[in-house]
C-alpha cells in the first residue's frame, strides 16, 4: 500500500512501533502480571482482606485507581505533592495492618524519605513505580510490594506487574480474564501506526480514537485479570534500554529550552542520576492559561495530557492538578520534536504575556 507523507503528531497514546530491540532491561522476578495497575493494587488489598486494612492513598494521585479500589476496601487520604521530597507524614497515621500506597511522581524522586519512614513504621507499604519502573528507587526498594503500570511507558495495550522487594508471598497469578478491551486497544495501536505513516484519512483517526476510548472503558470495568497474551509476549523479555535512555535525553533537551524563558515554570529542573523522567511537567498561573496552551498545542497536533485530574479534599493538590501540563518526552520522539513543542509553548506564553501587557 502506498502511503502519503507521514503525519507529524506528538503525544497521546502509543502506536504499534514494531518489535523491541535488545539490549533489554529485564524485569525483576518473581512477579505477577495484571491487565491494569489498579488491579494489582486491588489484588494486594484482597490478599490482606482478613486484616480489614485501610488503603491510604496520596492526595495527588490517579483518580481511576481511586475509583476502582472503592469496591475493595475503605480508603483514607494523606497529603503528598510531586514537588515535595516526601509526604506530609503528619497526615499519614496508618495502623499495622493498613496498606500505604507511595508514588514515585514522574520518576524523579529518590525515595530516601520513604525508605527511612518504612523502617520505623509498622504497615504494609505498596509503592507505585509506573512512571519509571527501572529507577534506582524502584530497584533498591525496601517496600513490602511494588507495582508498575507498564503500558504507561511502553507501547502495549495493557500490562502491569506486581513484585515484593521483601520476598513476601504474592497473590496468585490470575488465570485468564476479559481481554476484549485490550483487544480494542491493540487494534487502535495498529490503526494509529498506519495513520501516522500517512495511510487513510481523518476517518482512520476517528476509528483509532473510537477503539482507544471504547477499549479503555471496557478495561476499566473488568474484574482482576491477567495481562493479555499479546502484551505479555511483547514484554516478557524486558524493556529496550535505548528507549529509556531516549526518554531521559529528550527530557534534558526539552528542559534546557524551557528554562530559557522566564514565562515557563518547570515543575522540576533536575532528577537523580540514572532516572528517566516520565514526562516534563510544566506549571501555569491558572487553569485558564493551562487550558489555552493545551488547546494551542492541540491545534499544532501536539497532544499533552494532564497528570492528573485529581479528586481530592487537599486544596493544594487540587490547585496543582488544575495548573499542570505534561509534555511528552518518550522514545517516539527526537530532539527536533522537542524543538517543535518548545516553540509552540514559548510562543503561546509570549503571546499571553503580550496580551496582558496591552490589557494593562
């Protein structure tokens, strides 16, 4: 099939990139593989259900996980924000049988504060390393359990793994599951790959977006399931080392361009050596300015998500979720793509500043 020129889009969900190439970073063992990370959390809760645990979740966190786990246990919120080295421990007072979920936000935390707290606190500690499964913190964790949503960083329709750094017994590996949603997501990846190569029309894009949305909806309603066979086959041998390195290089490159402007505030300007930031998050003075920039980026075919649209009683966490925007820096992109994205953002901020000065 002859294709038109490639479509230059940045961001949104992964397309099918072809098979991964070595060298590969191997997954720690033993591990249990699930369709979704929220199911890994629920599986730990179910395994501990005889102790009637409360699940403690950070105030700044993924709402899909929060909503999914409501059916499995009681929950409480403690205060934590990505800019902090660790949480507000005054808001975190678990009992010995409670489960505390800690997050390596954007893959840039060192985890020292959590490690020290864990050694002097009786509870079940469950760490979320979805945003960099191979960070130093993840690999040296002293938590009871660690999980990661692999589909956040690698091009698979579904997939999350659960491990125990302390060598505790893991839940049984799920036997099968409902993979109808994962099937739709995988089909969407194929359609999107062809679309980006120049095949088809706008109808093809509408098709893969429909597959993405319907697939996500079906997966979100599913019971605890094993990872789908195609995704497991893709992930089983590990993750390409070059992809993780490319993400880190892109983050450094884009950061260098963002910090040149006083009008752009990057959430962080450094990260531990060897870490690979999930995205480069930037902050805006208000939700209105964030939304306007996000819309301008979308018009330039740059699709930047928000991590996350929080549901919380924490005023600071809610305000942050209204002002943050995540800039994609993953392995799909080159320095040229980072240049293109930075130009759109800096132009938007420059125009916004000019309009305010005229209005004054």
